[in-house]
């Protein structure tokens, strides 16, 4: 579930337009599927198909959450949000994850209730199977389309929404199998399919919730990404060492603090220019929103406190 293959040639406006377009396509498909699945489930008596329709409804709600976040996350910094609004995406992913958790628990509980009342499990009509197969094809196509867009523009929120569509495609596959088994004389397979769908949805909801929570609580970037940032900074002309790198997520980007070591004989202006170049290179080569560079004279103990004249900290 990575959004690391973003096209660097895209402008922010192009990324936003692509995100909005793909989400509206998802909205249209989910509206059709929600009504079709629930209606067919009711008239054919298929609990699994009704559960799948509720899953499609959760997709529809998730789409509107994504549209709201895509709109607000692009806003510039203001007096109340000095670092911009990029974390609206993290908040939206958290909300999406919680929504999936709730839907999964509900579907699982409803399926258990079905098992406790065997008399409610009758044979379903063939229309349910056709609707489930059509839903499967539609959701799989939607997943592939949305994931391609998400990776092209580098949006973790859209990646999450795309995998939500894939979970619905898998749930439609399970439901189709359950309906088929019901039609062959095994009525318990229909609510069993609903239970499996609930577990799948809940698992994915937990994964998204945990990932979004990590980002919102300033979880550091993976070690390999931190190492790559250190390598970039270390490779800058005039940098003799890099230490004390700290990172945290801000939407799909990261905020970075780091210390560089320079020749203690250079003046403040030269040290400043080296820091500016480090910041430029890190932001150019990595998905970094901003870099706070601390300049230290090489050869000193990085853990020792210094007088202000000996250490220059600046954000450039």
C-alpha cells in the first residue's frame, strides 16, 4: 500500500485534479452498486449481498471523506495552521479506517445473529448471484484504476481508498461463492459469506486506523527513508557529518530536523549557505515538506550544550 512511485513532473494542481476525478468515478460506481446490491439482496433474501451493499455504502461515505480532505489539505498555512493543512489527509485516513472497523463489526455481528436463527436462512434467488458477479467485476476495475491514479500522484489517502475498493471486490467474490453454495443446497454459506466479509473489512479498517494514528502522533519515517535522507545531506559539498535526524509525517510528506557538521573555521555566511543547499537537496530528492537545519562546528561533542555563538540554528 505504497504511494512511493509518484510522478515528479505533476504539479500540485494536476495531482489534485486527478485525485478528485478518480474519487468522483468511485462515487458514481458506489451509488449504483449500493442500491443494486441492497435491492437485489432484499428481494432475493441474500444476507451476504445485503452485507456487500452496506460495504459499498461505506465506500461511498469514504469517497466523500476523501473529497473533503483533498479540498482542505491543499490550503496554505494560516494563523491557526502554521504548517499548512496536509494532515487533513492523515485525519481522513483515520476516519476511513474507523468507518471500516465499525462496518466490519456490524456485519460480523449480523451474521452471527443469522447463525443463531437457522430458520431465517432460506434459498436465495439467482438474481443475487448475477449482481454479486457484476459487483465483483466493477470493484476490481475500480480498484485497478484508483490505485494507478494514487501511485501516479503519490497520495497515501487515495491508496487507502483504492484498497478499500479492492476489499469490496474480494468481499463480492466471497459473497458470490456463498450465494452459489446456497443455491446448491447449503443455505448456511450465505450468512457465512457475510461473516467473512465483516472480518475482511474489519481487518483492513484496523490497518488503516493504525497507520493514520502513527502519522498523527509524529511517528518517524521508516529507517531506510531516514538513511536515504542522511545520505543526501552527507553528500552535500561542505558537509563533514550529519547526526540527530528527526522525522515525522505531514500528510504524504515529512518534516525533517537534522544537524550538519561544517568546518569550524568557516564564517556564519558560509555555514548558512551550506545549510541552504542541504535543505534544497533533501526537499528535491525526497518527499519532504520542510527541513530544519542545525549547523554545528565539526569535531565537537554533539551531546554537549554550546553557547549561542558556537551553534547556529536556522530554518531556511
